[in-house]
C-alpha cells in the first residue's frame, strides 16, 4: 500500500514537472521570437500585430488579459482588478490580477482533487483542503507584502535624514528624491525613483507624493507626505522637520520593540493553549485508539472534529488579536 502510494505521488510529481517545463519553454520561446521579430523589423499583418500586442507582457496597470479568460471574467464581474492590482504592487509582484485569481483557482482545485483521491472517506476534509490550499497564493502574496513594507519602514528613517542632509547641502527636494534610489536598497529605492520620474515627467509634486502614500500604506509615509505638503504651502525649515520626523519614527520602533517583548508571554500562552488539544489527541490516539477513531469513522465524530478545529482556530485568532498592540 505504501509503495503504491509513493509510486503514485512520484508519477503525479513527474507529470506536473513535465507540464511545467513544456509550458515554460513554450512561453519563453514565444517571447524570444517576438523580441527577435521586433529587433529585426520583420513585417507582420495588422491582425498578427494586434495579437502580439495583446500577448506582449505589460505593466501591472493593464486592464485586460488575453490569458486566463475564466479568471479575467471573475475579476471583471466582481470588480477585483483595482484591489488585487494594488495588493500585488505592494508585494512587489508584476502579476496581472487575473493571473493571481487563476493560480488561486488552480490551487483550490488541486487541493480538492488530492483530498478526494487520498482522503475520500473523510468528506469534510475535501472542502477544508480546497480552502487551505486555495488560500496559499493569498498567504504567499500577503507575506511578501508584509516583508516588503517592513523593509521599507526600516529604511525610511535613514531616508528622511538623507533628504535632510541633502537639502542642507544645497540640493533641491526633487533632486534629493532622485539621489535616493542610488544610495538605498529596494523596495525604498524603487518607490522613490518612481515618485521622482512621475514628477520629472510633469506630474505635480503633491500628486506624486500622494500616489507614493497610496502605494505604501504606512503611517510614517503619510506623516512624511503631510509634512512636505504643509511646508510647501506654509513655508518653514523642511530639513529640520524631516530630522524630527525621523527621530519620532525611531522612537516608535523602540516602543514597538518593548511592547513586543512584553506581549511575548501572551503569544506563547496562546500558542501553548492551542497546542494542548492537539497533543492530547495524539496521546489518546496511541493510548486508546478505539476512542479516537470515533472522530474519524462516525459522521457525528467528523462534525465534532471539524467544529473543534474551527473553534481552535477562532480562539487562537482572538488571543493573538488581544496581545497584538499597534503603535
């Protein structure tokens, strides 16, 4: 039984790997041919040019997607495009919203199929697998977004001091924005470079800064934009304002670290309380397996087990929310 299971898993893995290689090779060759055709200037019909323009990769702001038509229909029907595009942009991923929806649907379908093939005797596992596996793409994007924004906030106080020193040296504010992408790392460098390019191409500075605060949902960035816009209207020493703002942000980081240290005990308690039922269930499985099998073989036991897992997740979420203090 175990040998056939391993053989089946290896077969599925080999088929998936081969399909991925074929698709990636086809997409890569199509992109290479398109680039060669553009460089060589080979003539094409109007219809073919329109097809190439539709298939050509563009920036994240495009509104239509020739691929993933089912996902694109869902995006258009439920107006998910702007919200998903904003989330993907904040995560630093150049994905179209339809691609993200397509990956989510494929993951959910794969989770349901695997659960049906190997755990068909437990019907309640199938929808759970669909939800869990289908939510993995969102968790991946959410984690990349969180890490990217955290890295931005870590570099932001040094950026404010850099702008302050640059202005004291005689540079204009817009020139200081241009110098940031040469002195700092991503994601901060890319965001400020985009802000400078938007302003350099004719967009007013206040609108460019407001778009920066919309792309980076951080309270510190909102403070920075508000300070710059207020100084532009009323006057004052912007360099001194930025120095004080950098000092306040660093003090907030220190206070956040202290609160995190104090609340660490509460987080450990929440984790321990959530793992105790799991540990008791494992011990009961080895000491009295007939008692535990009731939760897997009986319909009422399946419902009880599913509700127990649901309430454990809800309880852990409530306890984590209690100890999560925002500064």
